[in-house]
């Protein structure tokens, strides 16, 4: 299991009320939405402090980055876990793990099935907005730590975007991350949270950098609901009336007093 996966679980876990004179475990009293920075390897190399304030970082690369560069990035990021979002046809997971990569983001149609035998680094699936319902449902049973919804990430977020996030959130029980613009308001964040989003992924392109810092401050000041998507499975289970109740409601059947 990756360090980022542990962070996600700890952020979503809420401590029960303390009883008696005993102290409860050191778990947050309220859930927390995480913030993930997304940039090219060259940007991280030029500015080691680029993702200060992030809970995790994602390096986007057209090919597998050199091991030396990844090790330097891991050293610069310190305690911030990072992953590689790689869109090639094959991935050397063992090499990435040895270089300090905590997780990889992959496209399901490009990840070779044989690589599932390798336990590290952790796995995060990147999916499009319009992935069909049957494939969305399958993710809940697959060996992935989380799912990134590769939304456009441009402002402003629309009501249709929220509908799409909610649709995906109703099907997938894994932690969900969404690519979003920065900054966004507290009310927008709460709407995404209610739709099932557990972490925000923000590109650290030039126009987003100041917004990223503002978004960090907004997240730190928010109080989020503790009850929301853990009951999402109910949304996909149809409710049917039992035959007994339907039969009992029929006034024309049965051996009542009016029968002759």
C-alpha cells in the first residue's frame, strides 16, 4: 500500500467520540479533502518548492522519467508522496519504485494486466468523464488504490460537471480525485465533496500557482460533512415492492366476509 493511499484513508477516517476518561486514537475529528499538485518533471526540477502545501504530487511525463531525476525529485519533496502519470504503452514499475515513486497513475486501456503481480508502487487509475457505467462499477472490485477523474480542469465548474462527478461517485466506492481549476470557492468544494470527491488535483501551470495557494487555505478552513458517500451503494440498488405486500393490497382477492 502506498503512503498516499494511507493519507487518503486517514483523511477520510473520523474518530468516534471519546468515552469515559480514556483518550481516543489520534484520528481527526472531521474528514478532510486532500490537495494534489500536478506538474511536469521539468517544473519540479526548476522549482523544488513548487508544490509546497500539497498533500501529494503527480509528475506528468510522456515517457518514463530517468531514475536519477526521480530520486532527486523524491529528495526535494521530502515527506510529500509523489506519483508518475505516464501515458506510454509499458511501465517499469520496479524501476519507478526503486527511484522513490510512491504510486503511478495509469490509463486502464494501456496498463498490461501482467503488471498487477507487482505490489509496488501503488496504483491510481485515470479515467475520463464519459466512461460507461458498467466499467465504472467494475473499479470497486479492482486492485487500485484510488481513481482520478480526468475532467477538463478549466474554470468555471458547471452544474453539468457536478452531475458527472456525482454519476461516477454513485458507482465507484474507491477514493475519488478530480482534476479541477484553481482557485475554487468553499461552496464549490462542498458540492464536490457531497458528490463523492475525496481529493482535488490541480495543475501548477502559471495561471494556477497563486490559485493553488488560495485553494490550500480554503480547504484548511472548511468543515465538511462526515456522512455522505459511504452510503453511495444504495443509489445503484433498485428498490422493488415485495410480492406479498402487493398481494395484500389487492382488495379483490382473499376470503373476506363479503365472499359468497
